[in-house]
C-alpha cells in the first residue's frame, strides 16, 4: 500500500493548537501515515509580516509536534534559499519517493491559491486538502473557476474551528497577556527564553 504523506506549510510564527488540530483532522480523515510540518524561510505573500527568524520558528515547531508520533517537522524550506515556493518543496519530496502527497492548507490560504507560483505543477504533484477555519470563507465555485485543474484534486474538510491566530498570539505576548492553552507549553517557554514578540506591534 502506498504511503500517504500530508504536508502542512506555513509561517508558524508561532505554531499553535489551531495548526496542530488542522493537521490531526487531515491525518484522521485521509488516513495519512505522516504529516510533515514545513516552516517557510520566507513566504512570498507574507514577506513583510513575520517577526521571528526562521530558526526560531523551526525550533518552536519541533516540541509542539513531539507528542504525536505521526507528526514530523521538516527544515526543507529553511535549508533552501528563500523565497519558499511550495512547488519546489513538493518536487523535492516527490523525488525522495515518500509516497502520495497531500498538501494541507487552511481556507484563508486557499483563497490565494490561483496566485501561487507554478500552481498547475502543484496540482500535478499533490492533492490539495483545504480545512475550514472560523475566520475564512471558502468559495469553492470561484476556486474551481480560477483553477479548473483543481476539480479532481481537491478535498475539503470541516476543521475543528479553533479561533486561534499567530498574529493574536504575538500581540498578546507583546501586551504581557497569557497565551497558555492556545499553544503548547514548550512553545510558551521557548518564546519567553528567547524574548520573542515582546516589541511586536501589528
């Protein structure tokens, strides 16, 4: 039987329970053998919005994923020269022969999918798994109109609807407010130890 691999990319600035819940939803619904969390070095659409350096975001993701045997953190995009294009990551993973690829993303990111670099190649390399989020409306007809090739490659899942955002966590840290129960304790400890987000302002 072919191994089924989920890939969840993103900024993870910082990683939180919303990310972990989306990955677990996809793992269970699609019977994925593994889910790779892939922090981006520099995402083209968010180049001016990040605060923590790639190495910090990678190191926060590792302990956050450690409690799930199916989760794994990959430095594939951080090790590669920026910007981080999904198509390059998927091509590298396919070349490694890991198995059938399922690229997992939230409904907010899916709304921009037609603008992604070499998106038609992305559709050839992986199935696209879109997980609903409480802060984003997924317009499937428009998505399919803009990307006809997506029709047979799209899986839509109802997500766990955890209303947590990385930008709100950064704001709360800067304001001295708690973020416990929104992200794993190991992430909170890392943020405190390295003084991340203290001077952050939206």
